[in-house]
């Protein structure tokens, strides 16, 4: 009798001590997370980055116009003249890239576009603002360089 009681007591103790390990295994069994929901066994695919569409001529010019207007000091009429002229020349340059001409022909066409752009700007802007635009264009629309030059000129005049 004593033997059977010790065996029963021994099995109960083993059962009590093994309960936490059984509960811990419950959550990972058969892909369940322990709350009745199945976890996916397939790896999650990462979202592929969407290819951004190239910017249109208007968008490209709109990005640059605030810095151009600020650095040259254009009034609304002059700003409209510069904006429409730049949009037209950027469109023509985009069309040239699409045509994919041979380099000498491409260079010749680009020079024509630049000459046409300069003629339109010269007729629509005062001479000092046209010169300031040319300087800005030579610096690839980097307004920091043109502002530094203006400050140096002011200091040397005084």
C-alpha cells in the first residue's frame, strides 16, 4: 500500500513540475501562436519599391523656380516669362533624349535650343536680370555661388 501511494505521489509531482513546459510548448505546436491563430509558414515578401515616373518639364521647372526667382529677384511677369521659356526648352531637351541621336547631331540640336532660350529670355527680361540668369545657369543653378559673388562685389564697391 505504501508502495502504491509513493508511486502515485511521485507521478503527481512529476506531472505538476512538467506542466509549465507543456504550456510553453503549446504555443509553438503546429504553427499556432497559442491563441488559436495559425502563423504563416511562408516567408513574408517585402514590398517592391515602386519605380518613380520621371518628372515632367513643368515639375522640373517648378522645383527650380523659387530659387531662380529669389536669387535674381524676378517680378511676377518676369517669372512667368522665365518659367514658360524654361518649360519649352526642357521639353525640347527631353524630346532629344528620347530620339537618341548620335552625339554630334545631339550637340548641335542642344546648342540650337540654348540659343533659342537665350533669345526669348533676352527679349523678356531686363539686361541685368538676363545677365544674372546667365551667371546662375553657368553655376548650374547653385544659388550659393551667385550669392557669394554678389556679396563680394558689394564689398569691393564700398
